[in-house]
C-alpha cells in the first residue's frame, strides 16, 4: 500500500457493517432509511430501465447527464441568487463521496492545509492525506452539560478557529447540517468562517448533503450566498440523501467554473462519467419536485416534517431512560451521552481502546442495538471528546424506533 494510504486502512463503516451482518442488531448505525423511497422516484428509475430510448442505457456526458445538471441548476439558482451554468458550474459524481474526493484532490497539494471541524465525517481526513495535504482540526465543543442540550449548544471557539488559519491553509471544510451533531450553522457562525476564509484567501468546501433535513424553526443557510463567498465556495449535495435512495450513490457539486473545472479534471481521470439511468431518474424526479415546489407534497419539504416527529420520539425515550441526547436541528443523526448508564454496560468485556467503541460493540452483541462510536469522527488527539457519546440514526420506520425504545427500556 503506498505511503499516502497508510493509516487509513481502517474505517468504522467496514467494521460496523460487518458487525451488523454478524449479530443482526436493530441497526441505527450507518445512516440510511429503512422505509420505502418515494414512489415517484423509484418509478422513474423503473421507467428509465424499461424505456425504448436505447441511449439511456449507455454512457452519458462525463461532467453530468444534461437533464440532471439542468434540473439541479433550476433547483439551486434561485436558492443561491444567481444563474448557475449547468455545464461549467456543476458536476455530477458517484455520491457526495466522489464530489468530496474530486474537490480535495483537485485543490490540495503537498504541504497544503485543510481545516476540519471535529467531529467530522471520517472520510475527509484520508482524502486530504491522499492528496498530500495536512489536516488541522478545530473541535465543536458542547457549551452545556445539563438540561436540554441542542446541537446549537455545540460551538466553535472563535480564538481556536482563528488560530487554525495560516498561509498554508487551502480549504475550510464545512458540513452543515452537520454529521454527527445535527448542528445547522447560523448566519453569525457562517459569517465568522467567511471572514477568516476571505482574510486568508481560503476556499470553502461546503458539504450540504443534509440540506433538506432541517427542522423548524431552523433554516439552512448556504455559505455560498454570503457576500463575496460564491467565488470561493464549492457546495456538495447528494441524491441519496435528497430522495432517501442512499444506494444510488449519485451526488453533485456546484460553484464557480474555475474551481469546478478542477473537479472535472479529477473526475474524468477517475470515472469519466457516472451511471446514466439513476441520473435520468433523479432528473425526472427533481423536475416533478420543481413543479410542486411550494406544495407540502414536495419531498424536499415533507421529509423534514416526517423526520422531526422521529427525532422528537427518539429524544424522548433516551431522556426517559436517563441518557442525554443532543437534539439535532438538522440531519438524521442524534448524539447521545450514554455514560449516565455506564454501570450497566459490560465495558470490561470489550478490548477496544476507546470507551464509545466498547459501548457500541457491547450493545450490538448483548442488546442487539447498533449505533456508531463518534470517536471515529475525531483526530487521535481529540478522540476523548467523542468517547461519552454514541450516534444513533433516526431515519427509520416508526416500528423500528419503537423496537429501539423497547430494547432500551427493557435493559435500562
Ligand atoms: N457527507 C456527509 C456529511 C455524509 O454524512 C455522507 C453520508 N453518506 C456523505 C457525505 C456521502 O454521501 P453519498 O452517500 O452521496 O456518497
Ligand atoms: N453518511 C452515512 C453515515 O454517516 C453513511 C456513511 C458511509 O456510507 N460511509 O452513516
């Protein structure tokens, strides 16, 4: 294995997906819905597969199937407040993962620094390392430890943030709504980040895959809409999250042409193009959403309403058993402090280095309930900040959440 991949052989996903296959727990680990994707979306894919238009089964335009980039431009242009050129300011990718990879490989070189906000979606770090860059970490810290804790109570310290920037800083990697905290960055927080990025001439890579899952009264703000930020921002989205079809692995990025060009170069030397049928089906589905954009039936609006009920249900049962959830404002994960029940967990039976791994594995094996240990989302120096927590996913059927409640209440 080349040096640049050393240290990234292990991922929490490989380990916990295998663990789930072995122990068959109720799976609130890796994030994906266990209910049916919206019928119009799956019907569109079936129609594409059965279409008598033969070219729909063949390669499509490398930088993005035209019908899809056109639909994406129609969705995002009004939200960004400028006409996004679907051919030069947009690219479609194999999931948000590939958009992240192309953006990082297309901008980071040896010695460049990328600022990551901890906890961070774990793949950011190995991508930066593969590009020859170095990560600089700034943690979100909970500013409250008792009473009801909201994801907005997790904050960046302005001084710590400032100290992370220097002449070598190339990218600030933002994730809002945030995985795993569920934090939706506020206007003031984004302004603080934008000010520093402008001062140090840094570009922002904004991972907004959970953009449609924001719970009232919170609002998703795209950092690309802040003054003078379009020029330095690449924004990433995912059809998997947008339409509850994570297995389709189709994503995209948009931003100024000079920066999207760099993603196109990496992409064309990697995959060249992604699959045509899912792009066509997603395009047709987005067109349908555009047509009912202001109606409550629009999936981009209705999903968050459904999820809010699930969020509240989950937060309630964790509170009732004595664990302490951080109530998320966005996304579909909940961080829960499990340590009030630590005396009931057979921590000594597990040999992992970090307590949250011990808890997560013990619960999978003994109570058949799986979550993800958040220390996986921290740099080695800060893993202790994640150890008291477990991340549970709540984009699940009511029945699944009820079963989780039963498991926990029987045990606790
Ligand atoms: N970014 C974040 C923050 C995520 O949680 C995920 C989850 N999969 C991704 C990117 C990757 O998205 P995709 O499945 O579209 O590759
Ligand atoms: N984004 C999802 C999660 O955080 C899926 C992760 C993955 O597939 N690696 O659970």
